[in-house]
C-alpha cells in the first residue's frame, strides 16, 4: 500500500511540474477534431466524432464548440458549446452541452446532454496537441463514463 501511495504522489507531482510551452494564452485559437473511438461505458453503445474550435478568452480559459456526428440508437449531427479551464499547463477540466440536434426526424433545440470531463494536452510541438480525455456523459439523463481523444492545431 505504501508503494502505491508513493507512486500516486510521485505521479501527481510529475504531472503538475511538467513545464512545456503550452499555448493557452489569451487570444489563441485552436482547431481540431475528436472521437470517442466507440469507447463509451453507457447503456447505449455508439460512436461520436466531432470538429472543434476553441478561443482563449484569458490565460487558461477557453470557450469553443463541437460540431458532432453521432451514431447511437439514433444518428444525428449536433452543436455542443463548451468551456475549458486549464488547471495546470497540460491538465484541463471541461464542460459541454449539446443544444442542437439535426436528425432524420427533424431539428431540435434543447439541452440534449451535459458532459463534464478531465483531459491532458500532450504537446507534439508548440502548435500541435493530442489530448486524451475521460468524461462523465449525460449529467442530465442516464449517467455514463466515456473517453475521447482529440487532435488540435493552433492557428
């Protein structure tokens, strides 16, 4: 147990002390895409991919949106505004809400789901990141756990 505790403490310090030249400063714009790779742990299995954009309002705080294409019990295209806050230079928390869906049955504007997640920006270069994330999916309905991976480029 002591070895596990020591390893956990060491990992926390290692993750929070990583200093890379993260471009999470006011005015930065990032564009990219993400996918859950079909790895969701919810009652409904599905696949979700999205195009996303983020604008940093201030250092470490961004607002953005995802344009989602989802294949679940029903297929739809959606719009999900989101906010991200970087706790460290690489670890962030985000909150996103799907508010628009276009599916074969029509278009609806409503709060379809609310997701909260924690992710890690791994810098491939100063202007390119890959970001794994774990989410609590659908905080307003049937709660599930999901994962996603995104790839973003700074403009």
